[in-house]
């Protein structure tokens, strides 16, 4: 069974899913691939894992010390083994810092995993647990704020919230990221 919770945030409504014990999805209202991995039988529910997620998100948006991440389902987010590897690396990006698609690609190659920056970009873009798995911390190698399924403005907001030095980053004038 999949359970749902909704909450307001500074980036708009957030929609969370859980399996009863762990978070399986977190989507920003209107993001690309919105609820793509959500089970059809999902229903509203009140769960301790949602309380943990709400506490974490409220602390995050208030710039307060973060409690531990709420439990994330061991096989979630649902995705191919390659995407799972990319998402694991997203969890390693420290708060207030960024990395690039190319750096993740090189890290995967160093671990013996065949990877291309475009494939990494696809995996990052399909991350179904936004914010908690910080895909917003991945930028283009030239500093482009590209590739955020929630939209570039929300990506910029989240990075600024975390205190990322934005001087070398820019919003692309055209492309698929807008």
C-alpha cells in the first residue's frame, strides 16, 4: 500500500509518498515526471515517517539544523540499477555544495560503471524523491543551472537557501532546462 501526504513549502505544494515505513516519493507541484512512480492504489494517510519528513523539510526551509533524513525505502526510488547508483551519489553531495553531471559520470566510471553525462542527467532528472535526495545540487560543468525537473527557478531558490555561492552559476537563456 502507498500512502500520500501533502504539505505547503516556500517552493509550492509538496506531495510525498510512503510505503508505511519509508518515503518512496517527494514531488514538487507540476514538476516533470510528477508522481511517475506512484502506485495507483495510493491513499491519504498519517504516518510516523511523514512526521519525520515534515520535520526535516520544515527545518530545511527554516535554515535550522537538520534532523536525520526520514527513512527512504531500500528499493526506492524505483529505478534501474544505473539510476540507483546515480541517486546514491546525490545523497553524498553535502548541504550547501554542488557537483556537476560530469563529476558524477567520472565517479561512476572510476567505480567501473559505464556512464555518460547524458545518462547521468536523465537519472538525476528522474529522481522521484526531490529535495531529500538533493538532485538540485547538480549543475552543468560550465555553471549552468540546467536540468531540474522542478524548474530552474526552484533549483535556484533551493541552492540560495542552502547558501551556495551563486556567482559562478547562471540560468541558461535557452534549452530544455527552462
